[in-house]
C-alpha cells in the first residue's frame, strides 16, 4: 500500500486518511443457515405464547376498518373502490365471470413487498407488519391477507414458503415454523372459503442458492432445495392447493466459462422427477406448472420461454406431468408480444395458469405491474375462452404497487383496476368469438388446406415431397395474397 502511495504522489507530505466503517446489516449477505441474519427466536417452543396471541389477534378487529367490501356498481360508476366491469356472478358464454377469471392474490408482492427497489428501501408502512421475522408477525400478515381478499371478493391466493413463515436456524425449525403458519392458513381458508391456487418453494433468495437450487454445482445445496420442495408438496396437499409451481429464478448461468450446461439441465430434470414421484407417493393430485422466464436474476435461465420449456419437458419425458404458468411480463422480456406465450402454451396443450401482470416497454426488467391494457387482456381472455377456461389454474396477480403508490387504499385500487381490465377483456373476447367475423377471416386465410386434396394430406401427415413437387409444377407460380394486417387490427379495435 505504501509503495502504491509513493507512485501516486511523490510529495512526502501527502497523506490519505482511511476510514473503516461497519457495513449496515441491511447490506450484508444472508448467511448460509436457514435463519436470516437478524437474530430472532426461532424455536417454536419458545414462541408458544406469541403464537397463541397471533392466532387470536383478529377477533373483533379489522386491518382495513375504512374499506368496505368491494361491490360491482357498473360502468357508469366513478368510485375508485368499486368494480365497473367485473360482475362475478354474471354469466358469459356459459360460465360466470369468476369461473372464467379465477382471480388470485399473491402473498409476496401484496403482503411482503414494501416498495423497495435497487435504489431505495421500503416506502410503505403497514400497521399489521412490525418488520420482525417472528411467527406472531407472520400470523398478522396472514390474517390481514385473508381480510383483504375477502373484501376484494377474490377466491384464491398464492405463496412461496418463505413468504408466509420465518426461517429457523435449521431445516427442522424452519419446517416447524411453516407448520404453525399453515395451521392458521387452514383455519382461515375454512372461515372464508378462500382457496390456495398454488404454492411454491423459494430457491433463489437465500445466499445458499446464489448458484442455483436444482442446478447448483454443490450436491449439498441441491439437497437443501429438494428438502424445501418436499415440504412445500406436503403443505400444498394439506391446504388443497390446485397447483404446484416451479420457477427457476437462479436455474441458469451468468457465464458459460464455469458452467456445465448439460449437467445442470440433467440435474434440473432429475429434481422435477423427484418432485413428481413424491407428489404421487403421498397422493397429491395438484397440477404441476413450470413458469418460464428468459433472464433476471441470471443472465440466461433454462426456462427461457414457453416453447423452450415444452421442448425441455418433452426431451426428459416430463410432458405428461407438467403444464405452464405463463407470466406475460416474462414473455415480453423474452422479446415476444404480451399474449405470445399464453397463446403458444394453449395451442400446444400446455397452458395451466397465468401470472397476470405486465411490464413497462421502456424498462428492461421485470417490473411486475398491474395489467390495465384492455387490448392485451382481450387477447389473453380470447385464448382462455377458446381453451375452455383455466381451471385448476387461474389469473394470479403477480403484481406489485409502484414504489410511489404507498397508501393502503392503493392495494385495493390496483387489484380492482386489473380485475376490471380482465373483465372487459373477457367481455370483448366473448363478443369476438360469438360474432365470428375475426375467426372467419383467419380461417379464410388457411382455406386452401381445407379445399384441396394435397392440403388435407399435409395436415394428416400423409403427403410426400414428390406430391408437393407434382402439385407445384401443375399449378405454376403462386399468386401472392395480402396478409391484411391493418384490416385485422381495425376489426379487432371494433370490439375493444
């Protein structure tokens, strides 16, 4: 260091004062145990009194005393805390709106998100959340969540294991904490009729998973991830979850220089097969879903987009056990249109559920915004109607409030706006399908495959190259036909 200074400054009187500061706890990496860095009581036996208090906290007390149940009041209503288009019991094409939409609230953004981003800490205060990683606080969050969903009229919810329960110092303590929270979740489900749409394991936040969970080069870390997945499968079965989601947030790479890609993908397939086998072993009948995403946090993720995942599933003979949970913000990050992966997954028989959010086209990351673009929701709901619905999946609002939307009422307003946007999309899509004009235009474009013998043989898989050559010679040069994109857009806009 002294030699370096002599080079930097030949002046013998030059001095540098070095100040060594402690790193704030909030900036320190999470340690490698199952417990967060902050010291806490994690032994369930030590938290008995706290747990008991938490279980009784709701009695006679509201977390949202100033907000009434959200009702449908029609398109002329200007009240922010009312539905203008979502009328849950209204029937459209043989099903109620709530049956088509199957709306769900996610626990992580709605009840763990506080407006933090890479440039700032939390901007939102929630009176039920004291920021502690304790069971008592977890119980309050759960009760607040169920009151919120009840007032909003949403019948489903989703969570990661680490969203709902604090970590313990060991795997056993972590599982014991989760069991106590699940006791409460089970009770709240019975009280409210709200059901678990899906649950999943968080194999991306803890520092142990910095190099991946199922694709980690260390077998010890792989085993930790598998143990977490085992517990989530058990919890999901107990709570009657309709689906199990697998999102590989760190299943990918930052550089190919240190990565054995084939081995990692093989390990990922082995992990998923273990999960399927255990699910069958304990009699869990929920639907398994993989959620594609091209990048973030890794530079490249193995579940890049819908077609990539379908190819992976078919390669490893997992296509009979998994469908896809499509998040449109992930789809646009992959360079596709909002509705692309929803459509591709559906047409190939793999659409299981939708994480209904959107991104900002001017930003290159996963912004997880509430979907408000009616054209996009119309395209999405057209696919949903055409495949007959999403059950046992649904439309899960994997969305977070903007950092600047810090009022508690904003939680309701954001969900109301998004639910109305999908309700309008449902109504529009039903009209498009019922009127038949746009579908007939599309069918007409491909009519030559219906009206010629060769076209029929091609679609039946019976045609040969020789037949095609003979047809081409006989018919001569094809006459180019307009795709009429602007006409299709004009017709579509008529319904929106």
